[in-house]
C-alpha cells in the first residue's frame, strides 16, 4: 500500500479475489501480508472506505513504518497480525526469566523505548482527527505539486499524489533530449532540494522516474519555492545547445 517507486496503492481486494479463484480451483489457501510502510498510516485517514486491511478476510498481517507517515523520528516500525494463529510461532522466544516463562517477540536486542513513547504521544495528542488533518495537508500539497509539474511540457506524471502523498514523473517527448532527470536531480541539489531520480525495477529499468515525497512540514509556501527552482533549472537545461555528459546511473531501491 504505497509502492516505493510511484506512490501508488496496489489493489489488495482485487488480489484477494484472484486468490479466492485460485483457491476454488486448486485448494491452495494463500494468505496476504500487506506492506503498508507508507499507506498503512495514510489510507485509514484519507481513504477510509478503501478495503485493504483486516476487512479483507485474506489479509493476515500488516506492517507500517512509524517513522514515515506515523510521524515519529527514524527507526520505528510496526507489524500487526490478525490473530495469534496468524503469527509465526518461530518469531516468539520463550525465555525462562526470574523463575517465570516469558514469551518475547522481538527482532532485535536492547533498544530505546523513546520511539514507542513518541508514537503513543502522537496518537493521544493528534487522535484520528489530527492525523486526518496532517495527512490531508500533505496530500493537498502533493496534489498541488503534481498538477504544477504535470503541466510542464517536459514531464509526464506517473500518478498525481492522490494515494499516498508521493508522486513520480518521467521525461516526455517534448523535452529537448540534451538532459536527463539525473541532471535535473543534480541541479536541484545545488539549491538544497533532494529529489531522487532512479530507474524503475527489473524489466523496466530503461525507464527513469523522479519522485517527491511530501510529509508533514512541507508547506504550500515551500512547494512554491520548490516549483520556482524547478522551473528555473528546467529552463537552464532546455537552453543547452548540446547534450550534458552522462554518468552511470545509480542502483534502484531494494527492500
Ligand atoms: C519504507 C518502506 C519499507 C521499509 O520500511 P522501514 O520501516 O523504513 O524499514 C518497505 N516497504 C515499502 C513499500 C516502503 O515504502
């Protein structure tokens, strides 16, 4: 729920229906784990009617990143299982501790608890209404940016930021051909904007996209400042009379 490359949701309910058909035909019962790293903290507030979670019976577990749209600082992730049966027993360590049997589920050893505290604080402080307001503001800025970037002849939008507040675009045929999104990324970096350009995954690596992630604090004013710099850099690149030299591209994302 929130594909790294494009910010789009995958159709969990439709995938589940396809698995129903497979089960009817073959007897195989395939559960679903939803990677809600970003969307797990967006969809409940911005698309409450979209069924992707435990409302879909096949969904057995969901993860989400507290440090993304959970709004905490880096290093906090969550996973929830539908019920104890869905949780792999191998993940639970039973420790004999001070005379008692203490089952513990942990993927790490000692860690600070401050991140959990911050998440708890934010849940109490913002509540459902507060999260809806914060995520809604990010979505509005993302959609504004996407509409402005999509309006430039040199770009073609991949998606408009209406799933998670993340969107990506590619170069269109109208661009001069003397520059790439890697060059634009470099030029923007000199203005302090980190806007990655990267190849799409396996079997689509010829296609390069550029992506913006809008989070809490990226205001409409900042968006306008960014658009000003973006247009300036695109104008510069379009005025080139010969092609910019190319660097070897960096690798894509891996999770
Ligand atoms: C960020 C992300 C991850 C990794 O989550 P972390 O909590 O940062 O480790 C996995 N999948 C997707 C789709 C992501 O966006």
